[in-house]
C-alpha cells in the first residue's frame, strides 16, 4: 500500500498548484459572476502565476509582480473593476513558490511577500472610486494621519497574508526535510545493521572453518606422516591410521557442510557437543598425543551454544598443543559445570623451542588464541592463555 502511495505522491505534489489555481478561478467566476473578458485579466494573470509557481518559482513571482505593477500603471483594470478577491492569488503564488524554491537566495521570498503587499496597497489607493467605496468619501482631505493609518492597515493586512503563506510553506519544507533526514538515517541504520550482520556471519564462518579444518588437517597430517614410517614394519597399523584419516576428513566435511547450510550454529542440525569430547580425545591419542579427559555429565541447564563453544575451545586448544607442544607429555582437559557456568581448562607441556608460548603471547592476525578469545567473548565469557614454567594452560569460563 505505502509503495503505491509513494508512487503517486510526486505527481500529486506537481499537480497541486495547477489544481488550486483552477479551483480558485472557477470559484471566483461563480462568486463574482465574471466572464472571460478584459475585466478578469488581473485574475487570470495572477492565477496563471499560481499554476506554475511550484515548477518555476522565481519566474512565477516575477510575473505576479509585473502584473501588479501593470495594474498600478493603469494598464490592467483597476481594483473596482478587477475585484479585490483577485488578490487571493498572491499568497497562493507565494505558498507554492516557496514550496518549490530550491535556490540559495531564500530571502527573496519574504521580500517579495512584503513588496507585493506594497504594490497591492498602491493599487488600492490609486483607485479613488474603490477607496471612497470602502472607506467613505471623507478619507481624502481629512488629514495625512488618517490616510496614513488606512494605508498602513491595508499594507499590514496584505503583508500578513503573504508572509503567513511564506511561513506555512517554510514549515512544510522543514517538516519534509526532517522526514527525509529521518528516513535517510533509518535507511543508513538499517544498512549498517545489515553490514554488521554480514560481517559477523563472515567472522563466524571464518572462525568455524579454522577450528574444523585446523583440527582435522592436523590429525590427517600426523597420521599420514606416521604411515610413511610404519607401512613396512607395522603393516597392520596402517589400516587403523587410514581409518582415523577417513574419519577426520569425513567429520570435517560434514561440519563444514552443516556450518554453511545453517544460518546459526545453534540450530537443531547435528553440531558438535560435549558428548563428542571422548571421540576428539581419542583422535589425538591415536595420533601420538595422549589426552586425559575430565568431563562429568552436564546438567540440564547447559545450552547448545555453550556446548558448541566449549567443544571448539577444547578442539582448538588441543590442536595448538599437538602442533606446538610436547606431544609425548600429552594434554589434560577438564570441563566442569559450576554456579558461574562452564569452566574449561586445557593444560599441555611446551616444546623445547617454546612455539606454543610464542603463539599464545602474540596477538597476530591468526585465528588461534585470538580466535578462541573472540569465541568466548561472543557468548559472554572469557578466556586466558598463560605459561607457567614449562606448562601452557588455557582456561575459559562460559556463563
């Protein structure tokens, strides 16, 4: 419905001035019993300026001023013949011209309002028959003060009408400008919200892809390297390593497909959960890094988002430990529910070159430790990574 109204709003605005001009013309022709003759020349001329005032504001007002000037020079019929109601067109012309004016010299509009009131006053008092008809024959010859008072009243009345028309148009334009500014602000805000949502989704996908692929490729690489050394001396172990490689690749493929097909990781599709920590620990253990897991049964209050976040944090921490730590010393994982939320701890031993410590202390542009902190913060939690002696500990709290 609203798009349909917006579609016809501009044509309606453009047709308002001509329609008003025609309506006033017909009304005055009926009220004053006029015809299409010279006596109505002033009325036709002024209403013509009204009809085009919105499209060519300056031209319309200049034409109206010229018409009033011609009347004061007696080129057009005087007030007694043309009728006083013809002057209703002047404030209408000012109204529509002010609505359509887009120039920088806006002071011209109120100046014309006052100037046209002056011209009308000149026309009134230039027609002695009309003045005597309105004010009585005693006006002339009864003193300059009396005459000046009437002149001031006539001028003030027309100036008030003209300035009121200009002020009304100014108010309408201000309201329209405020509305346009509001709509633009709302549009910009909506666009910013959309851009933010897109950026957040990109970050989520990047974080998920890193966690899924980094873990799976680490396991696959470790098993593939192991096969190189054992395929001759321990051929029976090759099948087990191949099964681990296939399982890790299949899991990565399924999780990647799930992540890209679902808008939110909290939807009901099979996302990783804390129940799969045993399988995760087994993969690393089979790849040469023994993982000790302490994860008691979770209470009913743990949300799927908490489970997914906890699983990813453990997965990334173990991947870092496997890649940068001392694999032979293993790693210890604990996921313990408490009154403040889930507490996650992953502890591993540093390698001789201290690569894990360097990875933890560097903010960098990678997704490792910074990515885990972002993931914990996204659910209202916190994460810290610190080195104590030759141990590297990751601790997170998910409320």
